[in-house]
């Protein structure tokens, strides 16, 4: 059994002060993928880099205080790959991938297009490039789990106010069709939905800081663990952790009946 956690921290140092690493140490996770660390390696202390029992691997953005991803594991990876082979997005620190004996795990932070047309255009460029990334992962002889903030809600049940967001980034028809192709045509496994196919209110992983979104549970499901077809039927537990609040996202916890 392998437990993998994915969490957008909205600042690794902020999440640290809110108890994320204390929780992580007790989580039973074999691998923890984090996104939006918002820090350079020189900003991280030993507890950020290697919290109890784990070793971290990071890809920071060139821009200070922006984006960045990390991956922690109890077992040392056989190999770690930084980036996704695209200069524009590698400069933003959007992917780190670890190969283990029986599994490949990647921490990914997809761009948001909510700030305007320019960033939405960048998001579409990212999605276009990511098709080739998926092609490469699909050639892997080992099962693959792609963890992270994908910044797309797939279906109407994946966000509370879907009618009001039909024309907004994160729920645009083109974005929804793209992620639908990953699941429907490429046959990647939306691991949470494999066990909770029609769950609504309990599935959300992100809430706006505006108004009372969190208190009223007006959320979005935009954090995923997408597993390659090898792992279909291997998902044994899937849940969103909300007992503590470490950022504007909640950790997504998936258990796989497959060794690391």
C-alpha cells in the first residue's frame, strides 16, 4: 500500500507556521507533493527541506515569491527530474518528478488564467505542451501518478457555483474538454472520482479567500491525483483533509494498492 498526498501550500513558510509539517509527520504518507511553495531554495530551512522522516526535492520559480513545486518522500527516489521541457514554464517552477522502484510520482502546478487574457493564453500554451508530457508518461513502463493543482474543475459537480463560472478561467469549456480527454480518451484515472463518482460538497479542495467561501463551503475541486491506466482499480481510499487549514487549498490523500 502506498499513500500519496498532494497539497497546494500557498507559501511553504506560511503553511509551516500553520502546522503543515507537524501534520505531515503524522499523516502516514509515503510521498507528499506540494505546489505553490513561493520560495527559492535559499529561503528554505532544514525543516522545510527535510521534515521528520522525509527528504524534499524542489523546483522553484525564477521569480521570487511565486509558484514553485516540491516532492517529499520517505524512500530515496532512483531518479529526480526537474521541469517539463518547456523554457517558459520551467522558469515558473511547475513540475518535479521522482522515479521510485515501482512507481513514478510527479508534483505539478498548472498555471491559473484568472488574472486576465494574457495568463489564460499562457495556460492554454501549457495545456498544449502538456499533451506531449502525457505522451512521455504513457510510454513509461511503471505506473505514474500526477499530483497537483490543475486549476481546472472538470464537471458541474466539481464546484459549488458552476452556473456563475461558465465563462471564468478554471471552468471554461475548452479547459473542461481538455481534462475530459485526459480521463476519457487517454484513460487516466481521476483517483478521487473512482471512489466518489458523484460526491459534491465533500470533494472541494480550494476556496476563494473572498467573502465567506470557506465557511459556506463554496469551493472548487481543482487538485487531482491522476493515475496512469495501470492503476485503475488500485485506488483503495480517497479523501480531502479539512480538520486543519494550512492554506486556501486542502490536502488530497489517496491510498494505492501498489508498492512504491
